[in-house]
């Protein structure tokens, strides 16, 4: 299963990266807007070369920016996950959000 890590933005484009089962980056940092065509392209990139079509998306709840992405993903690929705020804060402190 591939994982899409999505750093949501409120006023600009979101940043995304796709990871494989081993946690290795499959894509460079991608810029994505909340448009069905761009979200479809992101899912296609996540599935490209994968052994399974199953994709999970993980994002930090940022205002309501997560909602349209979550609805789209739930309709197309399954249940999205939100990183709990504590986990997100830890990632920020460790500099992991800088990769996105």
C-alpha cells in the first residue's frame, strides 16, 4: 500500500509526497490544489508502479482545508487519516514537515 503525505495549505497549494510500504519516497514533493482533476492525478501517481491499488492519505487537520480532500479520497480510494495534533507537533519539531 502506498501512502500520500499531504501538507495542507489554506491559501496556497498543498504539498504532497508519496511513500512506499518501506517508507521510501516514490515522488518528489508535489504541488496539488483541491481540484478533482489534480487529486485524481495525485492518486494516479501514488498507484503508478505499486503492487496494489490501495492508497492511504495522511494529513494534518488544518482548519477545514482537509474536508474536501477527505471527501474526495473517501469516494475514490477509501478512508483518509488525520494526524492527531500531538503527532503533527512532534513532526514539526523534528523537521519532518520541511520535507513536505
